[in-house]
């Protein structure tokens, strides 16, 4: 018995039948004597539909208003689950972001949690209520509705788990755990039993899609144990915990890919002090996250500067950079949306050399051109042409000995 | 130039194309130098879909949670209109019920407005913002989301118009004004140029569907002039004003009908003091509005007691009355959903007798049986079998000289 935070993703609440199933699962946990806080995403596809609606009426939808629109998705599922639980005679109550006092900064569309006024939820929990919190949303100090970015419900869940000192934060999703690669494109991918926050951080940022990166950072900081598991089975999933917990020590733990990237190049930039700030500050100010940056020196004090942004921010970033190019006298701004990032991740890499050369050779053997490279202590990433993504993942998975036995 | 409240109903914001049209209309009013507050309903059909969803997962969906669910409808349209206006470079900002400080009592599903903290909206208006308020919703003093009942956006509009002392409250809808009867079933119905609050009050309650009754009561109390007009044309619609404003003085101004009624009869009730309270208090406590009540005395101190409730409350009311019947020893509870109420309305009736007999004779001539009758100073209503509704409306419209000339 304890305090359990259960977060259910979009596919887990995709329709009323699944919501009923979630209600049963929540009810079972509650009946075992646990206190339960549930965090919900919007129904699968709903957020995309809302974004698409907004895109139909405005080229760059006002971010404050877009958040008001998007917040309806989680409001809907929270209400529906509370209705279902009530109908099953559980004392459930829904809470929206502002009601749960999930206070964020004012970065609409990608807000960061500043604090959680846990008092309201604690009061309700102490009276043995099941509290159903709409994920993904909060409010700023002026009462404006904000959202936490794609996958923000994970962060809602971990943040609430940490604020309420929950015993565990269960992330229910449509996969049964974290895999060594996306099983949809790599048939030989294996489920990982335990993974460290750091590896997960690198995987999430690389598009593993199972957990929002910010939620893992939060979990690491406050040491919240996360259990990623399937909402469709009772099987154990993958525990995400701190590094010491005696896990398998493979050199590479997983191969990940991310197609949600676009590349922007500023050609013939005058290589002067302060020029990078001029290029990246206006982007950062709009809240767009730049991932990889590469600078190629040309002759005559000129360089080409290439960086990647999420695909959905591509047109906004291109627009900004065209203006910047004018001001700093760059010759041209080129854009490319047909790229993907493929990465290998593993804490074991710290103690092994040669991982990079295996990776480059493996890709070269398939004639896959590497456009950009970036590395961290436990990760190597390559940007390649999007069409080679699946092939690259499979050959790397094999090359690093991750394939499951037949 | 002045302060204009514009409310757009569900059909006026039914899709993105229409929302764009609404934005143009709002923008035009703003460009003429007016301050504009916009109140929006949910897209046509959305509230029904949400109610239907809730009904699929729970027999009697918890009312607090149902309000959380329903409030998403107006949140969506408010955000979409604000996005559209912003895209057209108007300084628009959306406000949800709790943000607009529309404070209500705690009667979920049918809350009454207690006060409007106009300060926030006034501040925004003074900075020449177009404020887009999500209609239909408010919040109670504990921050729970409430809704104002079907058509509640009208009440939002009139309440905000009165709190901000607006010059006029324009109600944009899919009809071009108030008619002498529903033009869909009575081809000879005429548009009324001016109608009194009192007539409108009687018509709204009888199912004219154009304005929520509570909004008219509000408008009457605070003398807010309402202009009901089409969102699809520039034509003048119907002004709803106080009675003195020199309007046409027909004996009967309109024939209305209401199919959203159901009848419940408690048979062989012991006719003792306090029995009516026992029958109606539990219904009133759940917030169900009883319309007509008729008591037929039988022999031996027993009576049959018949009353009508809105169709959507029928099963809840039946359940309550079955329990009541057991307690007070009534023999039986009968229900009938196949009824309709047909009414004639007119301030001129005050000074004319014979209206009732014309009405009864006209229905009798068509062999339409009258099940229940109720009257007010300016209205006579008859409950009849639902299937005769259209016929009854047409013959009464002709009998009271309302038909337009060909």
C-alpha cells in the first residue's frame, strides 16, 4: 500500500471502451488499499486534430490561444474517466491544470513547471478520493492556460509524483516497456528490464517517444522511480531508475531514431564574434529548441552554419532565419525536412572506445551518408537522409549485438 | 460607437469557415470604433456529442464531471476564434468562464450566475482588445467548473452585457429573428420586428429555442436591449425590449411548441396535506424543473397527480417518483414521452377574452385531444399527443390571424 501515480497515454484512453478499462485498472489499485492519482493524456489523435484545426485558420496560431485549444483534449479525458469511476462507485474527482495548482512559466506551448500547490490534491487524497488530473496543462501566475509540450503529461505525472512524494510513478502506454530499438522497424528489438535515467534521457531526446525527456529529467532530479508499462497487459515493463541499481552492462543499450527533425543551413555567414548569438537568440526567444549545431569553415572568414529543429517549428525557424540572414549578411538560408537522426545510447560507452567507428563503418557499408554528427558521454547521433532510417536502425542494432535470439 | 456584446450560437461557429466569417463580422464592428465582447457557443452538435459520450459510459453521469466535459465545447470555439482574429491582426484574447470571473452557484448543469467580476474584461477592453468569452460556463466559489444549462451562452452574453453596461447585446443565430411560429413547420410564419421581454419569456420557456429563457429574464431585469439576428445576413432581426416601446398589438403574437416534454403521473395518491411536497421536493433537489402540474380528484380521498419535466430528465424523475410512490403509498407511476406542448402567446391577451375558447375549438375541430392545460396572463398552453404538434401549430397560427399574406 502506498501512494501511486498512474499516467495513461493517448492510446490507453483512445475511446470509451479503453477508458472503462483504465477505470477498472485504477479501481483495482485503489481497492488494494493504495492512494491513487491518475494523470491522463488526450485521446490518441485528438491533439493532432486540434493542431491541424488551428493550422487551417492561421499560419502561425497565437500560442496562448493554441494552448487554450489543446487543453480541451486532456480536460475531456479527465472528465470522462471521472464520470466512469463515479459510475463504478469510486470517489473520483477531476482536476484541471489550474485547479491542481500546477503553476508554470509563461512559455505557451512548452511551459515549465514552477511549482505544484499539492495541498488541494493532498486534501482530496486524505479523504480517499481518486484524483484524476488532466495532464499536459498548467496555468501561469496570471491564470492563463499553458501546456507543457508534446508528451507533457509524462512531466505532469512525474512532477505530481515528486510533489506528493509518491512511491512510484507508473507510465501506462501502448508498448510494454522500453526496447533496444523501435520494434515496429526492428523485429529483433528486445525489451529492457531496467534502464538508467541518463540512458533514458538520451533516448527520450532522440525520439524514443515513450517518455517526454523533461519528465525523465524531473524524475532523475527528485529520484522518482518510473515504471513504464503496457496498459493492455499485467506484465512488468521497464523500470527507469538511478544508475547504481545493478543493471545489465552492455556497451550500447539501444538504437533510437527521430524523424521529427528538420535541418536549416545559413550559407556564407561572416565568422565574427557574436554572430552565433544573432542566429540563435531569436529562435530561443520563441521557445524553439535547437538540437544539433555544426559549423563548417569556408575560406575568407566565412562559414556555413547548420542546425536542426523539430519539424513542427521548421517554418517558424526558417522565417526567423531569413530575417537574420538579411541582417548579418549571410548569402542564403537552406532548409531540409527529409532528414532523420539515428543514435546509439549506453552507459557502457563510457568505458569502451571504438563505438563511434563501429557506427560509422556500419552506416558506410550500407552507403548511408552521414550529414551531421553529435556525441555525448553515453550517446552518438548521426543525421542521415530520412529514407534510410529503418535500414540504419536495423544494421546498427545487429552491429552492437542487440538482436534477440530467434 | 459603443460597447457591443455579440453572441454567436452553435450553427454560427459550426466549422472553421463559419468561424472565419464570424471573425470578419466581429472585426468589422471593431473597425467601426466599437468595443466588442464576443460570447461563443460550442460548435453545433458538439454538446450533444459530449452528452452522448457521457451517456455511453454512465447511466447518470456525475454532474460536476459532466460540466468539466461540456465546458470543452465553448473552450474550443473561443480559442479558435481568438486564433482567427489574431491571424487577422486583431488584438483578441480568449477568456474561459473562470478567467472571466463568471461566478455561479454550485448547481452543476444548470448553474445560476451570482456575480461577474467585470474588472478583468474592462481592463482588456480599455486596451482595445476584443475579448472572446467562452459561453455557457462559469465557476463556483471553490473553482469548480459549472455550466448554465442548455442555451446558457445567451445568459452568459446578457449577463456580461449587463455587468459591463453594454449598449446592446446582439444574439447571432441561424434564424433571422423571432417568428410567429416555427417556420420549419408553419410556412406562413412571419418575422416579428419587436417583441416584449414578457412575450419572449413565455415563448422561450415554451421551446422557441431562439433564446434561453433565463437570459431574457436577466435582460428584462437589467433592461438590456437584445437584438436577435442572423449571422448569415446583414438584415435586421427582432428587437427584444421592454413592453412600452410601441409595438404591434395583436391579441396573439405567436404560436409556439415544445416537444422536449415528458409526462409523469402518480396514480391513486392519498390526498393528504404535505403529499405534494413529498412528491416534488426530491425532484426539485436534483435540479429538475417541473413545468405543468395537474391534480385530478378521485373518490375516497385519492387523486391522480400529473406533471411534466424536460425529456432529458424523464428517466431520473421516473426513478425518483417510483421511490416516492412506495413511501406515500401511491398505486402506480406512469410515464409518457410522446407528448408536446403547444401555446399561444401575446401581451394583447390581457385585454381580450375568448382566446382560450378559440384555441380549444380549433384543436377540437382537428380531433386533437388536450391532455393538460395551463395559462398565464399572456399565454395559454395545451399538452397534446406529440404526433399532432405540427398540425396544431398550423391551425392555431391561421385561427389567430398570424398567417402572412401570399
